DNA sequence: TTCGAATAGTTGTTTAACTAACTATATGCC
DNA sequence: GGCATATAGTTAGTTAAACAACTATTCGAA
């Protein structure tokens, strides 16, 4: 049952997601200024590996909401940068387990600090309770469409 | 002055914008099913031209939050699809004024209906006042980073 | 009036998303 | 055991975003 909250005139910015692209753009510039040679997409993969590495590409697909070809290419590029290694699983030879290199571990703190800084800039002037509501709405939207 | 609303553990989904990509993906599938041979990015350009055509590429850049090369290529592809025409301005020969073709005008209603339907699906179960708060927050975020 | 700066748009390069088609390995059923 | 099916990952092709470098036209100030 549609709830018809949207009129045709206001569809645009919700669909095009200009806020999140602006955040990503700002963070990318901070990475460049800090000589962190990383794209936001590569960072988003490392983000999950910093929490736990030695996971399969399929698990990275689920964590980052990307399809398999996208992860194949991101891991390709991260491997070229010597930030991760593919290791064939012994239990299931179809799987590549992805491990961080020491260089990648060194980048965690600086890049997370820049991400936190970016979000604080983005959310300046927004009351904390509205941020919470916004996060909840975006989660519901994602779940509705999954 | 940062307001430190974010802990490091919850940065991810705000930056990666998974909700808006899910919406765009859903809408793209509806376009494909309806034989509307359009990408979401092409649609986002037509969206502004339906409101007013005969505008310059620069004006399309501002309206769609894209840079000039992106609009050049989107207009290239829309021209190949015979949905728009570039017409050199008589007052300022640097400018291309972009006009819709009759075929493009025919696509307005069906595509806007699908966009509205997609948003209603996305926002099922979200109270209207929370949608308003979320829209306001995303607008502030965009303005903060602009 | 002319020359430097600003503006409008294009082209080339890299990275990435998505789809479809593909290979290789594993699983499960007969 | 052998074959159909599912799963993990790769490759190819198209579209798009971001950035830098470029051309052409216009504007503005000495």
C-alpha cells in the first residue's frame, strides 16, 4: 500500500543522493591532501577488513553492498597497491581469503580520523536527535528495497 | 568546532550512501522492465529539462550537481538516443542550449510515475514527519559541504 | 583597442558500477 | 560414482564520475 508521501516535484534529491556524494567527495579531498593514496571505494573495503580480515570476497560483497565483479576489481586494485593479499582457502578452493598487509594496517587510524572529521563537518548544526532519525530512516529505506 | 556526533564505528553507511543507491537501483530496474531505455543519470538530466528546456549545459551542471565533463558526456549520450538537441546560442556562441525532442517529452509521465512509485516503496513504514526531518538533514549536510 | 582573465564546453585518463557470460570447485541426489 | 545444480570468483562491454588539460568565445580594464 503506497503511502504517497512524495509529490512529483520533490523526488529528485532523494533519488540522486547528493548529500552522500558530497560527503564522499569531501573525504576524498582530505585523503588526497593527506597523501593517502586511496579512493573512497577502496577505503570502504579496507574499513571492513580493519574490523576483521581473512574474509572471503563474497563476505566483502555483502558488507559493502557491492556485486562480485566490483569486489574483484577493487581487490585487484588494492592488491596492486600492496594493501591486501588474496590467499586461496584450504577448506574451499573456490574462495579467496583477503588479508591486510602491514602497510594497510598503518593507514587505518589516519583515514578513520579524516572520515570522522568529515562527518562532523557535514553534520555541523544538525541536532543529534535528528541525526539519529535520519540514520533510522535511511536504514528502513535500505531494508524496504533490499 | 566539531560536534562529535559520530563514533568511529558508525561512519560507514552515511558515507557510502547505500539508501540512495538502493533507490536508484530499484528505479533503474523499473525503467528496464517498462522498456524505458534510460539510465538514472540520463533521467536526472531529463528531469530538469522537463521543468524547463532551452537551458545551457552549465545550468544543467548546477541543477544536477555534476561537473562539466559529466554533463558533456550525458548530453552526448542523450543526443545519440535522439532525446535532446544541442543548439548553439545566438547571444553567446560559447553556449549550447539543450532542447528536448518530442520523444523525450513522451517519456516524462511514465518515468515520473515510476520514480514516485519507487519512493513510496522506499518510504513504506516511515512516518511523514520523519521523512521531512531526513530531507532537512540531508539538505543541511549538502549545504555544509558545498 | 587590445590583451589578460573568466567562462562554456570538449577530450583523455583512471576508477568504479552493473549486466551477462564465463571457469572452477563443491554439494547433493540418484 | 556420476551428473545436475549451486556457489566463488573472473572477464568483457557499456555507462558514468572526477580530474587535468585543452579550445573557443566573451568580458573588462588599462
